[in-house]
C-alpha cells in the first residue's frame, strides 16, 4: 500500500500528500496520481485537471470528470460504470474492472484499453482511435472500426465475426472467439 497522493501544479511542481484533505490549492491541481492508496472514493476533481491516475484502488464509482481531462487511468478497481467522458479525453485505461457498458466515447479518444471487464458491446468508436484492447470481455459484436485503428486486440470474447478491418491495421489478435467466417484479407499477411 502506497498511501501517497502526488499532485502537480501549473508551475510543474509536484507535491506529495497523505490525503486529499491536506492538498493545498486543490482547485489549481492539473495532475493527480493516487494509485495503490486503497481508496474507496474520490473527492470532486479540480476543474483544470488533465491527468488522473487512480488505478489499483477499491473505487466503485468516479466523480464527474472535468472538461479538461486528457488521460484517465482507472484500471484495477471495482467500477461497474463510468461517468460521462469529457470531449478532451485522449486516453482511457479502464481495464480490470466490472464494467458492463461504456459511455459515449469522445471524438478525441486515441487509446481505449477496456479489457477484462464484463462488456457485451462497445459504443460507436471515434475516428481518432488508434489502439483498442477489448479482450477478455463478453462481446458478441463490434461496431465499425475506424480507419485510424492500428492496434486491435479482441481475443477471448464471444464474437462470431469481425467488422471490416481498416487498411491502417498493423497488429491484430482475435483468438478464442466463436468465428463462423474465415477471414481472407491479403494485407493481413503483413500484420503481426
């Protein structure tokens, strides 16, 4: 157990605190790292927050996310849902939780790591998405894949088919599904 909360201020200085109540000038904090703190809840978040790492805790929910948030690492908790995601979000790491669905994904999202949950479907994927790891869920179908996707891992689900694969794809792993179709894409020979 770490029990330290690291925060960064706009002047780029980092300060370590023992709990949220002791944080000075909390409203000006831009980055928070509170991983491995055995937290069961988070306070309201600063309005200018850009990065939140709250992984490896006991969180069952998250507070509303600020519009400025760009990176959310909330993996390895006990979350069964996520709040609305801000339009500024670029990275979402929500794996190893109990999620059964995801909220609408923002158009700015580039990385989505949602593996090892209980997801049965995914929302519409944004055109900006370059990496998607959705393995080890209960997915039975997938939405259309964006043309920007380069890295796609969907193994260990209940998929019977894949949507059309984009030409941009460089890495694909889809083992242990229920495919009823064999895929014959010439360019897949180049995919690792």
